[in-house]
């Protein structure tokens, strides 16, 4: 006689076991699981659980093209595909025009900033050009503009102060002079607690050029910068959200022109991936821990050889793609970059994933191939992103 089957249910397991299982469950799956029962909802929305889940989450690559795609860099599998949120897709400047869009990641939140020429922000006809978006929860909020002017030379950042309060920063490096109008460089802070902008006293040196590549680490924003009269001597400039000031924290290692890519390392340090466009030599540098006194870079590993891939693509105009990369093993990086094939109406964008360590290119996998009508769209790559259930700063859900 056959023994009766035992019924099994996750909800019948001890709470500590369920919690451990949920820690290993992707954020987007937990978001879908919230309505299952009150017990799960209470756990998944608990602040301490959300924080610990984020700390355990692994870095992903996110690419926004026709859809939002989130990919596991280790397996090269697309773990999530979802439509572009209507709030972004229907924006007059459209998120697909990523040549003119800046994105910065912070705690699973993406700062989206459209750079759209210049206009007075007091003009009521202007659509807000700054949004905060959580791809895992699919929540998005637009930030109202302050008084003044939107310019294509605006820089944006996202971070938080020592109390954990999220803020945005906006500044312009140089005065904008158009038909007699001069916009004096200033620094503005957006406080999510008060939903308002204010001007702070932080100075912006007008002789400093700040590169667009930036990263938010441990609540502060970091850029590669140089003084316009000495482009060869680059340094790291940070905006500290606790005291709301700019600081220059260290010099960068010698680079190959502008072919140096800034990212995060181990969650508390910076990294630079550099490649010589002629010899194809690759160098990876990492910094000492941020906030532990003097910061400096040391070489993590380097690689040379005739068969190394070009990790950055540029054309004769102004289109270019910067690779995104993350660290998954010691002395190893996984790099995701875009190649462009064809011309005219037959342009193909090819996304390729490389695993590179000090011994060479360990693997190469093509992850996507798309034919595009708009030439500029072929140069769209992605960003490093850590999925989280952290709510939008001023959302109450």
C-alpha cells in the first residue's frame, strides 16, 4: 500500500528558514511575493530585512534599450526583462535617447537625468528632467526643477548624509553665456525630506573639467577630473553629502588619454579600468578604502598582447560607448561592452561580455545583437546595478 503524500508549503516553515530563503531570492521576485500573505508582507517590507537583503545582493548589469534588461554578469543570463516605465518612456526626450541621458546608481536606485540643451527652469512648459527610479519595484518619481536654468553641461549626483537621508546634487562647471545671459556656477542640493532645492556655498572651480563618468560609493559622488591647462594630471573629485562640499582626494594613475573608466570596488573603494587604444594594453587599478584617511591607487593587474579586444568604441563624430565592469573573482573583471557594425540604415549593435584576468581573456560571450535605425542608439551600453527593494526616498509605500 502506497504511503500518503505529505503536503509541503513554504509558509509552514520556521520564520528564520523563510528569512534565509528570502535573502537569497531576487528582489523583483520578492516584490511579486509581497501580496501572498501578511506574514510575508511584514518580512519583505521590514527595513532591517531590506537593508540586509541589499547587502547580500550581487552586482548586475542593467541595459535600457527597447526594454529594461538586467543580466547576471557571471552566468551572462538575463535575469529580468520588463517594459520601460511609462513615466520614462513617455518623457519628451525619451529614455532611448541615452546619448543625452545620465544615469547613476545608488543603493538599487537609479538617478536618471536628461541633458537637453538649455532652458530656464522657471518656464512652466519644461518637463522635469530628473527622476529617481527603482527598476526592481518599478517605482519612479520625478523631481521638480529649481529656479534658474537647465543646461547641457549640468552634472548630477545622488547620495546620502551621515543620517542616511538621500539627496541630489546639481552643478555646472563653467559659466554658460548665451546671448548675454550668464549662468554663474553654483551648487544646488535637493532634499527629499522637504522636496525642495536649495543653493549651498560649495565652490565649483571654473578651471576644472569633470568627466561624465561617475560613481556613487558609500553615499558620496566621485568623478575623474583635471584642470583644463593640465589634462595629463587627473585626480578624483568627491562631493561629500554630509558636509556638502567638494574635495580632491587623490591623483589618478597615468592614463591613456580619456580611455579610463571609473567604477566601484568591494563596495567601499574605487576602481579604474584603462586601455591603450593603440596597443590594447589593459590596466586595472583599485584604491584604498574610502574614508580611511589618505586615498591612493595601486595596480590590481595588467594585461598586454596583440589579441586583446577593444573595450571602448567610438566613431569619427562624438558617439562613443564606455564599458561597464565588475569584480567577481580576485585579479579578475567581467566587462560588458558594445561593438558597432555596419553603416547607414544597416547598423548593428553587438553586446559582448568578457571575463578578463591577469592571464588573459578567459571567455567571450555575445549577449545581444540588435539592428537599429537610429545610429546613435547603436552606442547604448549599460550600467552596473545592484537590485534592491529600498523604497524611493519620498515614497510612503
